[in-house]
């Protein structure tokens, strides 16, 4: 879920960047006057046994607007396990391998604290990434 505060000069535009809009992905472009746009992507990737398990990650990986140099933040419940964010895991979700490769190809930075559980069973399932261009822009301010 994304909240955009009214009255601060920001304007949000929902993007329909997928061929088949997903109930589990939200693409919101945030605009502010002459400033470069920021795209916020909210993700709910249903786990095995859920409704549409794994589909959100597959659709995210097909997102054509994601490119190096673009400014975006991707956050949500990914329901995937991988040592990059959960070093003590003994299981790697197959879709996590594709997600990591995709994130590396776009030079994304994992903002989530590594190894800090976000689920009652001790797994790290809620993740946030940002484009390196966004991190670089905020570091120079």
C-alpha cells in the first residue's frame, strides 16, 4: 500500500505497465513539478497454497519500465527465501533466484535489514529495493 500526502506538491499517477493488470502489483508514478519522476511498486507475491502463488514475481520480472538509471522503489511481501536477505535459510525459493538475478541486472540496492525476520515463523519475507540511481541521488542531498 502506498500513501501519498496531499498538499505537498506531489501527484501520483497509477501506471498500467503490464499487459494484464495484476491485483498483486501496484505501480505508482510520483511526480513533483520539474523533478524527475519516482515509481513506487507495491508487491504481494502469494505463497505456495495461496491464490495466484508466485505470479506477482513473474509479472514483476516482466516489467518493461524497469531499466538502469530509472528511479524506483519496490517493496512488499515477496514470500521468498534466499540467503541474500535471510542468511540462515536452508531453503532457497526457486523464484528468488530469478528475482535476485533481475535485481542485480538493474543494479537494485536491497534496503531491507538482512537477517531480521518479518514473519512469525522467523523468515524474512517483506523486502524493499531501490534503484541505485535513487540511492545515489539521496546520498548527494
